[in-house]
């Protein structure tokens, strides 16, 4: 991959992104003239923290034909982007670079640097990666007495230990109930078990307009006290992808921890 300290208009690679998370890394690092198109999810504010910025760029539907005709120098995609599309683009001679899912905060600096090398934006990438590393180095380690948070999404879905959400919560100074329950990956958390465990904080998604049956369980009467006591947190688009923006989610958890501790001391 390129090692230029800065991009020049004549040689900086033109890039197409097919993935929500690579969209954001591209926007954080590339010069605007380098961006050929982003995925359709790039402008979805519930999913992307850079949705407004993304409105200034063309979008692609993830089809091999349209991407090939846009003549990018490189296509960046996710680990699970459509295999058939990527294989077809490779056959047509298009360079493909796939980025894995982020499951830990300490993976973010390497992914920033990898994208920076790819886009010939190594200086900018190094600055961003260094910011993340400094933040993580200063983060306190959550102790065994830290307040406990539980993920509880529509249909009772919860995030396990091997997830980015878990690392956000623990780096922010809370424990994840899923770790106590031995949940390594995501899965369903029974309402009865959640009530019995009685975590200090509940983390869920902002409800969609109009509501849905899948969301009803999150607002069950047995959980109503979390909202009344200001112990219900909404995970935003900052929680979705591993970028420097993810640090805002960690700060959100740190603020919630501080509020909890203050409440405990004033009882």
C-alpha cells in the first residue's frame, strides 16, 4: 500500500465504498475529490454518524456493473459484503479491499492506518489513530464493583462479550451483564432473567416512529423504572462502526457512570 505523506490530486486513488463502516473511514480520511461514491446506508442517520456529510457524495446500490462503470481505482467493502458482486468486480480487474468487523476499540487505530495507506492519506490517518490510542491509554479499567449495564434491544436481543458494544461499555467504566451471564456473542436475553439480575443501566435503541411489536418488550412495565430514574441509555449511530467517532459512545457511558455514582452518594 502507498506510503505517501499526503495525497496529491494527480495520484490519490479514487475510491468506491460499499459498506456503512468503510463509508465513514473514507469520509474521515479521503479528500473529497477521491470519493467516487458511498453506499446507500451512508445517509441513514440512524446508522451513520456522518450521514449529513455523506449527502454531498453520490451513492451506489452495490451493483457490480455501476461500480465498474464509475472507474474507481479501488473498492472498499466489509467482511460480509456481497461475495458475488466482489468476485465479479475482481474478474473485471477492479481492486478490492475488505475490512473486518470491529469487535474491540483497540482494533480501530490499525483500521484507520490501513485505510490511510490505501487512500495515500497516511499523515491524516496517523493523527486520527494516535488520538484513539491516547484516549484508550488514559481510560480507567472498570473494577468488579462498577455499576452493571445490560443491552436490551427489540425482541430482547443483547450484546455479548465479543462485541464492540461490550468494549464501549467496559471502557466507559461499566460492567456488561452479558459477561456475568456467559454470553460471548449476541443473543436473546429473557425478560425474567433481566428483571432478576436488576442491572443498574439499560441500553437500547431509539424507537422507530410508529412503534413495533418487537420494540414493546423494551418498554415493558417491569422495566419502566429505568426511564423514570434516568437510567435508560440509547445507543446511537456512534456505536455501530469502529471509527474515532466511537469514542463519543465511550464518553456517553462515562457520563452515565458518573451520574450513577453521584446518585449513590446522595442517597
